[in-house]
C-alpha cells in the first residue's frame, strides 16, 4: 500500500465487536481482571493499569509505526517526553553528540537536566561529517541528528552519519519532526530510533502536545517501553485520539504544505529587503542536492534574514495578519516566529550567534491557507520595513 492509504488503513481497528469506523477513546484508569494476576488481553497487550497499557494509545502506537514503516512504536505526553525517554537509557559517564542546530528544548534538556547526572554532551555541525567523526569518543552512546534542522533548515547526510556512528557502536537517533515520514524515513537510512513531536505535522491541527518514538529493534523497544511506564510520560487517551485523527490526512497536508512553502521561498528569495532565505528547495541552499536525494520534497519550514536590525525584525513578525506570531510549527495555520527571542531564547546569545542564528532571523511555518493570501500578507508587512541602505 502507498503512503496515504496506509495512513488511513494501516493500523487495523481492534474494535471488532462494534465495528466502529473510528477507534474509540478508552477513557479509563484501570481494567478489571478475570482472576488475581491474569489481566485481560486485548490486541495482544495485557490490560492491567492504563499507565502501562491503554488500547487507544496502542492503536496510535501501531498507526505511527505504520507511517514510519517501523516494527515498534511508542506514544508520549510530548515530544520532549520522548526525548527524555531516550536519554534515560544512558548512565553516568556516557557521551552524547548532538547536531549543533538543535531544537531548543532538546538542547536545554541535554545541558540543563542530563548533564548534571554525569552525561557528557558535545555538539557538532553534522552538515560536515568530519566534525562528527572528530567528536566521536569511546564512550559515545548516542548521536542525535535533526535534518532539516531548526531554525536554519540545514541538511545532514543521515545515511553517511549513521554509518559513521555505527562503526563506533553509537545509537543513532533522528528527530524527524520537520520532515515527517512523508518526506523522509530515517530508519531506512540507518537510524535506530526516530523521534517525533507529534504536536507538529503528524497531528497537524495545533490542538495537542504529544510525541513518539519508532524503532525496529525489539530489545530497544522493550527498554524504552519500560522507561515510558516507569517514568509515567504517557499521553492521555483523548490526545491519542486527536493524533490518530490528524495523522490520517498527513500525506495530503504535506503535499500542500510543501507546495505553499516552495512558492513563498521563490517570492522571498527575490525580494530586495530580504538578505538570505534558508530553504532546501532553493538551488542556492548548501544542502539542496542532498535534500533532493534524501527527501521526497523540501518541507514547509523556512527561515530568512531581513536587511534590518533586531527591533525592525521583531516589528515585522508582529505586523503579519494571517500568520500568527507564535512558537510551534506544522499546523494548518501559518505561524511566524523570531527564534532569538522565542524558540531559541534558552540558548545563550553568544552560542546562538556562533551557530549562525542572526539576531534578525525570522522563521515561518507555512500552513495550508491559499498561498496567494500568505504572500500578500508577507508583502504588506515587508512594505513597512524601511528600505535598507544601498537598495534603490
Ligand atoms: C516541538 C519540537 C520538539 C518538542 O516537542 P514538544 O511536543 O513540544 O514537547 C522536539 N523536536 C522538534 C524538532 C520540535 O519541533
């Protein structure tokens, strides 16, 4: 079956009795047992207590696994709960290498939460694999990658990076939130674990916080599942239902997201008040060829620098009428943000600038509105930006 058919039909409905078209929400905390110590078995899972197993969550975990062509899935209360679960497999003295252009919350968790338990962390610009090779150490247990990355939309060669990490027996984790399984399936490129903030494209409607992990390794799944239950980082059944509903249209939404983003990137790239556009669909993007090889399309996240200072950039972001000034991404509504004061405010200013995140950087998540309206909205806000010196 092809992607969009699998998204709709992939996880079989276990609700054989009622034949409900949509899988029900099992809003319960526990399940009655036949006799002490023999829980009810439902869809191959022992139902004893709803932190350990809930049929709505199982249905979501199976559906997510189908999307990534993975054997095993796990659902979480947030993307960061999924991040914490992966990091909880480590012990003091282990080393993690993360890509430099990393989601701000993952950066914060590594440096402010796990480092104090003796986990060593280093960052490498993985768009050049020589940097990754240099950073690998005998105690490196995890290589953490994002491609396209956030907020500079950099592309890392996932297959080559995974090969390098595997030679040193490090686990490869790919945060695939930006690309979604429609555009890229990292397990096929050698990743051990794929992570999603399903808050974003997979749910797609901006009404849920949730996360996921996918893997093909049974032992790894068992370990992650143990931690999921032991630390209690589970999503509630209503949130599982919403993500299940959202993911059925993922393929269709991504087509439109990408088409809209492509047109906006062309428009911004030729605008005299725009200094730089970061979008892998543009042939001027350093990762363009790699993205063509590794992805089916270029996604709907793009960043750009205005020929303007911080204050003007902030004013520009606030002057849009259709784009909502907000953190997050991947929803039907287009969003705009100023990473230095919003999503990446938890990264120290000097680290941020060193990583190429200029003070005037603007990031947009292109939604599903009519693209002409989005372009007109950007135009009216750009018109308010003073003409930079040297532009006729
Ligand atoms: C949003 C996001 C996360 C964190 O997910 P939450 O659901 O907000 O906890 C992790 N990685 C990326 C790339 C994200 O965009």
